């Protein structure tokens, strides 16, 4: 997905993805610590859940940033106004 340079320059959304996915993975690892599993399968499940959450959030953030970009608002306004139906009376 292409983003405008102003939207792609901010690292904050991507840092938040890493933080949220890391917290979810850590909570998964702690929860699985209550089970009788060995450490390596527990680590594997926590890693897979971290990657799944990160991939889902990555897709969501990129889609929202692309949809709600206001840096080219003048161009969008011109293209949408040409598609409006004119009323004839």
C-alpha cells in the first residue's frame, strides 16, 4: 500500500504495533506458564500469537492511514465533486 510521504514519516503507529503485539505475546507466555508445557513450545505459541497480532495490526494501521490521509485533500475534493449528480429542474 502506498502512503504519502508525510504519513509514512511518523514512526509512532508502527512503534505502537510493536508494543501492543509484545504485550499480547508476553501475556500469552505468562498464561501458558500456568500449564504443564515445556518452555520451548510455550515460547513458540507466544511467538506465533505475537506475529499474528502484529500482522493484523500492521494491516489495519496501513489501511486506516491510507483511508484517512488528509494531506491531498484539495485533490480529493476536486475528484469527488466531479462525480456529484447535478439536479435539473
